[in-house]
């Protein structure tokens, strides 16, 4: 197993995979995904690698956000985002991180002193709970151990005991543990039957996991630009329906910058209430065009296929993922550090030896796990290189493989290549 020959500080990012499992691989054209000679491939939970054509869109001349050119751009974004969220409600791009979008949602809806059903099973769900506390709400917690997920029955019990609660909050795809809560459609039906407002953090799920917002009875849904949309970080996307507007009008206090009714009023004339990040709007516009060229369903299938390749490879060599079975995320693979293996050292070796940046554990899993963000324009080459980086690094750290990594890689890559062959090719530059 000779592994990889990677030039240091290359002019463009072309990779030659040498004599791996008896095969010679030549992977070219990575400069379209990793332009400007960038050496490291981001396989972290976000931000993700941004295609060249999306980056190029950001350098267009600036325009006035009160002029006709911006109104044309913003109007197109508003309509196209509805297609991605699959909603007839409103969707706004906010100049803020995903956390800013979550705070916008909760800040518009949580009144001081009111109970809020907060479903959480990882770091980002706990952050939603903390936001409720800081807004003066009283969280009614429905929780499970990290790596697992609460049951729908637990949510029903919380609602029965707290009938005055108006809101239910949940993270769909928990980025700290790689758990995707697959009962979201059932939760939506439950929330609607009890006349509750359902607020969903889908920051790492939109365009990587199924998410038909209206069909699943989601009232407010938050996503981020820097995950499965393959756009630079800095924008939060928030969908709002009429039920949510009615609920926020009953709020005892109102926000200023994140006032959703202000965004609605300005959107009627295709403007934002405050100065937006115009270059990021350009990038989002191009990223959405790329998404539509691929097709939303195809993008979700690609994410699922790449994630399955990671899961199969890790299972077969003896690495334990934190999420199991149907809870496994399409976009985030969280893995326990093997016994007697320094996970931080493994990640350092993967970066220095292969140019692959892998995320560490988050929250109470820091130092105990590593995380791979399989998001955005991830495909065969990213999966192959990342698996090689992990396995080669573990080999040097004396990890005992359950199966020969050479055979595992060859078979996993073959399956992934076959799955991706059925999906459309994309122009990335």
C-alpha cells in the first residue's frame, strides 16, 4: 500500500493516487472545486469546499442594495429559496451565521416566562435550549444521551404535562454527534394536531437530507449557506409560514435587526431592512443555480451515497461511529477515537500528509471523537482521499484494522462510483 503522491504547495490541486490495491488512480480537475492553488480539502462540519464558479460570483461589482439590480437579485433568491425549502411560505437570507438564524427564530417567538418544549440530543440542541433561557423562556427539556435520540412518546408526555407551551424546538441533524432525527414528519403532525409552533434547526441538513418544510408541518426552519449548499459562510436562511407570523405577533418583546415582520415588509419591494452582504448574495445565487442543475433530489442522493461509503468503510475496519442505524446522518460522520489512538494526532497527520482537514469532537465529545463533514460538492474523490488519509494516519499510529483497508477501500470506492454514475455531471468552474 503505497498511498498517495501529493505535491506540496501545488499550483493547482491535481492528485495522483499511486498503486493502491493494485490499481493506479489519476484524479484530475480538483482545481475546479479547490481553486487558486488551495492545498487543503475541508472535510470538517463546515464550512465546506466552495466551487470556483461560486467563488467567482462574489467578485462581481458591488451594487446598491436599494437599486433595481439588487431587487432583481433578491427577488430571484426569495423565489429560489422557496423551491429548496419546498414551501409556499417566506424564506429570507439573513446576513448572519446559522446560530444567528436560530436566535432570530427564537427571538421572534419566545416570550419571557413561557414554557418551550426543547428536544435535544447534542451540542446544538443544547444551544437552542440556552437561547431559550437567555430570552427569558422556560425550557421543558426532552433529552437523550448524545448519539441517541429522544422518542416521540417523550415529546407527547412533555406536551401533556405542559399544555400551555406554544413552541417545540429541535435540531434535525445534530452536527456534534452525526444523529439525524428521522421522526421529524411525525413530530410535525403531532405539533400541528396540538396547535404548536415547530421550530427546526436544519443548518447541516438542507439539501443533504429530505426536508419538505410544508409537507412536514414545519413552521420555522433555519439553514446555513456553508453546508450542503456549498456556499461560503455568512448567511443564514430562515423559512416562516403564516402560523409563525401570527405567533410572533403575540410575543411580548420584539427584536430589531432580526425582526421577521420587518423582513417581510421590505421583501414586498424586494429589499432587505438593513445592509446585506451583497457578495454573499451573489454567491448564494450561483450556488442555487448549481443546485438546480444537479437537482435537489439528486443532491440528497449524492450526500446519502457518500455518507454510506464512509459508514461502510469505518464499520469494516473496526472504527465505531457515534450514531447508529437509522439515526446516521447523510452529512456528518462522527467517529469515536479508537482506544490508545490520539485523535488529534491522527487529524494532524491527515492534514500534513494528505491535505485533508478533519474536524475534532464538539462539546463533551471533544478529545474523544473526530467528525467528517461530507457536505456540499463532496463526491468520489473527496471520499477516497479522506478515507486514505484516515487509514494511512491510523496505520502509522498502530491501529489494528479489522479488515485490510486496501480491500475495503477498493470495494467501497467501486460501490460509490457505481452509485454516482447514475447522477448528473456538473460544471463547477
